């Protein structure tokens, strides 16, 4: 029996400790919140009552132009990557605008051609069809011989023209087109 009462008293003691511990944690949290509120109130009040900051006077003369130039140069060096990107994007924009202008010009040309066709239709003359006849071998050889005779004649005229300008070419050299 004493054992059972001991266990019950021990359980009640553990419960009492847990209640006391939970109450203490809640009190600590409440104190923390109050201290934060008081601190923020103080900082706001001190901020309103603060004196303005006065820039100390400089005893020697300062070259403000040199300082502004150095600041401007620093800003430009920091923005150099941004400027390069802007230049690249500007170039892309210009090329796209030129392409659009070319397309618009093509459209205008097509419209003008269509108007021209409405005013003056194109008359196409059909080419006369030549009937192919069979030739004997002697006729084809004769035609080939006439064509072969024309080529050396043209070559000789070309050589004569070149020799007339003071240029000399060997006879064995052939003309290539």
C-alpha cells in the first residue's frame, strides 16, 4: 500500500513540475515581448529627438570637379557590362528594323508590279516548236565540223587583239571561259 501511495505522490510531483515549468516559459516569453516593445518605443522616441548631423568643415580646399569626374568614371566602369549589353541590344534592334523596312519595300514592289500588270498585261510570245528530224551521220559530222571551225577562228581573233596591245601569248595556249 505504501508503494502505491509513493507512486501516486511521485506522479503528482512530476505533474506539478511540468505545470511550474510551462508557466515559467510563458512568463519568459511575455517578458521578452514586453522588453522588445519597450526597446522599439525607446528607439522611436530617441529617433524623433535626435539632433541633425552636421558635416564637419574641411580646412583645405577640395577639387570638386576632380571628385565628380572620379565618381562618374567609377559609375561608368561599374555600368560597363550594362552598356555593352545595351549596345548589343540596340544593334539587334537596328538590324530588325532594317529587315522590316526591306520586307515593306518588297511588299510595295509586289503591289506596284501587280498594278503594272493590271494596266499593261504581259504578252508572251510562244517559242516555235522545232521538230527534230533524224540526220544521217554525215550531216552531224558536217555540222560538228562547222562548229569546230568557228572556235579556232574566235581564238585567233582574240590572240590578234592581245598581240595588238603588246601582250604576247604562246600559240599552244587554249582559251578557257
